[in-house]
C-alpha cells in the first residue's frame, strides 16, 4: 500500500493473545453442572467473539471452559458494558457465580 502511494512503510507486528478455545468435554461438563445446579435458563450460549483473554494461555495447556457469569440488570439500571466508565454490576450475580462454581466442582469430582 505504501509503495502504491509513493511512500515507504515499516511493519512492526506483534502477536496478541491466542484464541480462547474451550475443551469440548469440559464445556459439556460445565453446561451439565450449571443446568443441574441453576436450571436450564441459567445457561446461555455466548456468540463467538474475537476478544483476547489471559485464559487463552491456560486453555492451551489444561482442558477447561471459560465461563462468564452475567451481571447485567435492566431492572436496577445496570446496563453499561464492562469497559464503560459507567459500568456497575449486580452484586446478586456473586451468589450465582458461587452456586455455579460449586455445581461445577461437584460434577467434576463425581
């Protein structure tokens, strides 16, 4: 592109995070555990994203499943995205997260 416009360019490319890829068996375990522990309505399949995440490195070495506990609450006006300066979360989600992790641990140890 630079040459086409009579310019010169130098590219200094740095790799970012690798993709976050869930292990299929661990994903099935997490889905089953959360469904049993919190009900089917608690399990929402997230769309694929290009977001980077530190867990990408962990999941390259250890089978796992990246789980997100939602904290949005329309009723409480907690609707702003994570990187917004107006972000706040519904603290009731903390109990949901604990319940989810307990269900996952129990299922994993069976």
